C-alpha cells in the first residue's frame, strides 16, 4: 500500500467540490467514494484478491502460457470470479464505459512490477486488439486503456496497429476450454512485422482464462517474426 499512496492522496479543493456535486461510487461494493478515493474504495482495494509476483518463481499466468517458447514473463493483478463483487471491475471496464478504471489499476500494478524489475529489457507495448467494428461499437479498446496506464509509469511506447484482429467470432465467455481454443484460432494478423522484428514486446489483455486468445496472438506473431520475445500483463486471471 505504501507504494501506491498517490492513488489515494488528499484531493484539492476543486475536486472535493466536484465530488460533492457529482459523487462517485465504488465499482466493487457501490459505496459512495470519499474525495480521497478513486474508482474503488479503500476497503475494497485492500480486500482485492491479489496475486503476488516474484521474478524467480512461476506464477499462475505464466503456467497458463508455459507452452509459448517466446514467453519471457507474465503477471496478473487479481483473481477474477464471476460470483465475486470484484467482477464488477471488468464489467465497468469493458461494458459500462468506464475505461478509466483500467488505466488506474494498471498504473498501480505497473509501479509494483517496476520495483521488481518486470519491465527490464521490454521495448514496447502491444495491446490485444479488437476488430475494427467491435471497437467502433464499444467506443474504445479496454486493453489500450490498460496499456496507457502502464505507459504512464514505464514510458514504454505503444504499438497500435502492428497486430490486428481480423475476425470476431463467438464470445469466449461461457465456452469450455476446448471450445475456447478452437474459437481463438486465426483471430489475428501481423500488419507491421518490421515494427516487431527483434524486439521484446509486452502484450496487454484485460483477463486471461485458458490463455487461448493470448496464445493465438503470440503464435501468429511468432509465425511471422520468429525472433520475437514476449511478456504479458493482464489485469485479472480467471479459473484459479
């Protein structure tokens, strides 16, 4: 918590007046936020089902992606359980037009990971893309907002169009493990191999479950740029 004091710092007068007129509510429990709180109340923040990260041990996200030979390291911030109130974070981020929570949490997580050397050797950030029309309908790509939170802390550049998502198949939610893997095949296309060649990229996703979508993206990149090195950050991990 000490490393994230700025996330709950004392607000200025203008913000306190703004919060009085237009109050904000915790995205987890629904309680009205104090002026010093952002997105999530301090109680829910402290109770978040977090996943620790250590450079010298394999974590659950890395286990899911273990088959990817190009993988250098991976980390997720918290455990996603659809029955938990913390699932509201992802609903706000993806469907309820609150991408700011992704940037905020990503900034907190990036500061923690930076202190442990996670970003050493990484050259750039590649957010997991949406199809063109899905991004138009939603109004934004939630992974891009997570990437912006990481960029603010690390200064790493974001590659926006090096990889594109060419098809949008059945939603992964609700599918079994085999169905997810089958559904994720052929989703992506490398649009700018030169921007990726010889680099260590950081792929950003909102949540990892079986790893099928991430592995599909990584495999597509490796098939075109075999010397690529990949690390991964997700806000959440499901199924553990």
